[in-house]
């Protein structure tokens, strides 16, 4: 069954969302990967160095300054959308994977889909989980103490 799609209905809906969304997603992924490489940083550093070196040639004119300001503004503006798109898709994919792990495990299935709750509702769930974890930790410590007492009592009875 490995490699087979267990959710054929869901895949059909993904196929219908092709076109521009698919193109933009692919572009965003490739751009995010490329911009995160050392070579991209080196190219950007090179551009800034060339710009800085040419300053005296252009007498540090307003146009010379405008070139770097405009270039960095355009690149920053476009990268915000591309990187956000990649992060949105990564987050959605991770959420689906977590939901599937919760669904097939002994975890509470009620946690599936909680990413759609309000901040206050999520905070309430987080608080409940933390209280449960603290209670479990206290219970484990109590069991350890009881076990140690039982061991000590057994050792005294034998010794």
C-alpha cells in the first residue's frame, strides 16, 4: 500500500487548483530555496559592493542612492509574498501530517483542527494541557516515592 494514495477524493480537488496557483507555489518554493543559499547571499553582497564602489564615480548622487534603495525595496516587497506563500504551505502540510498522526494514534482526536480556533480558545486548551502534564508529573513522582518506600520496606523485611 506504500506509495498509494489513501485519499483519492482529496487529490482530485488538488488537481483542480492547478494553473496560476500551482505556478506561483512552484515559483515561491524555488525562489525561497534559492534565496536561502550562500550563493544568493554572495550575489547580493556583490551587488552592494559594486554599488558602493561606484559611489565616487557618480559623486554619491541622488540617482546613485535611488538605485540601491529602489532595488532593495522591490526585492524585499516581492520576497515577502513568496516567502509567506512557502511558509503558509509548509504550515498547512505540517498541520495535515500532525492531524493524521493524531488520528491514527492514541492522542485525543479532539485536537484535530484546533488551528482554526481563536487565540483565547487555543490558550485555554494550552492551559488545560499544561495542567494535565503537571498532574501527570506529580502522579509519576508519587508513584516513584511509593515504589521507593515499598522497596525500602522490602529490604528491611528481608534484612
